[in-house]
C-alpha cells in the first residue's frame, strides 16, 4: 500500500510528498523510481503546454481579460494538469525512464525487481551477537595474572616518574636531578649533556615554569617541543610567547606531553634526527657552543637571543661543576 504522503506528490502545490519520496527510496527503490519518472514526465508535459500557450498569446493581445494574475493562475492550472496527466495514462515517457534507469539502481535487476540478499537499510543486516566462548572467564583470569606479574617484575633500579620532583628548588637541584639522564642520552646521541640541561633550563626557567596541562597535570616537556601533526602522543595547550619580526607576542599553542623526564630527553634527540633542517646542527654535536648557535639559525626557537642564552647557561660555574661531579647515568 502506497504511503499517503507519497500520494501528496501528485498535488502541484504540496511539496511534502516529494520529501516522502526520498524516504521511500531507502526501502522501495522501484516504487520511488516510478514516482520520480512520473514527476519528470509531468515537467515535460508542462513545458509542452507552456509552448502551446505561448503560441496563442498573440491572439490575447489587447484582451482586457488578459492580465498577470490570470497568467499566474493559468500556469498553476497547466502544472496541475500536466501532473495529473503523468499520473494517469501519460505519454509513456515515465515507463520508458523506469525501464532504462532500473538497470543502474543498486539492488534491482534489469526488470526492476529487487535482488535477493540486497540490504536496503540497517534493518536488513544481521544484528545477532556471536555466542560467548566458555573459555572467556579463564582467559580473562590469565590476562590478569600476566598483568600482575608484570607489575611485580618491574626492576627496582628503574626510576618511576613519581620519584623525581615536579618542581625544582634551585638551579643546582635542577642540574643534579636531570644531569644523569642527559649523560646517558648524551652517550647514545653524541650531544653534550651540559648543552641539553642548559637548553632545558632555558625552556623551563630552571624547572620553575614547567609546561602543565589542565589541573596542573605535568607534561615533563623540558625542551618546549610543540605537538604538530607529526606527533601522535599526548599534548597540553598553553599560552606562550613567540617572537614575530622581533616583537614578542602571546599565542596559544599545543605542546607534547611525556610520561617522564627521560622520555622528553629521548624525544628531543629523535626530534632533531628526524628533521632535515637540523642536519647541520647535529654535525656540530662535539662543539656545544656552535651547536647552540646553529640551533638558533635552524629556527628551533623564535627568540633572536636563543643561542647566546643557552651558551651563557651552559658556561655557568655551577652547571660545569655539577656536571663534572654528577654520578654516573642511572641504569
């Protein structure tokens, strides 16, 4: 039985029937195609009537009964007549369109019939759930045992993030806590540990201005590396100062977040190695002062004094002394 709203599409001034045809097309493509074909045929007949009327307009010139209002209602009458003709016996154009277009409608065969197994809507898909395996509780228990054993087997000499301070009391405290990480990463990468600690001190104000997320969530970001499209990890958003044309400006930016300080050191090295513009910088790894200046030249930061600031911090007596007396890197 045809939806009454689709039948309303047979009335020229009622457009709700056209919307009902869109809904019908999701479930009954054949019926919707027939209705659309009839609508097209009615437009074709309306153009024919319009041309016929236009040919007779020359005889209506000077007729006091001819006006814009009468022409308006005449056009409405012609539109309804053409729609009624198309929904009646018609001219055969709608049937020809249905035969031609049925071949291209998904889920319909060449004769316009619905193909077996075609899924026209979500209701046609199988929504039954597979049976739960009887072994599932045992597997869950096995996974829990593995997770618990992994926690017990954690090496005692590995420092957890909670073992390190989130706020540093002084520059000496900053260096003494982070220098062991810098020394270990420096041995692997060839970058001077003093330079990495000095750059971290510049970026964080000796650890007093660490980048934090919502609720003071620590990011452990020591080198101010931003979270661009290449970063797939966690990130925090803060307001920072950038130099544009030598003028400091406050901007909102996203920065990378790490699980601990060591991850920040390692990502710093990876960031330099994976970016072609720092190739010349890494070539000067054995010359830390040149390294600092080339970092600035390569555009690591927008501060025009970035390189010289790193060199001044790196050459501080306290940093040099603490780096020489620091314990060996934590294993």
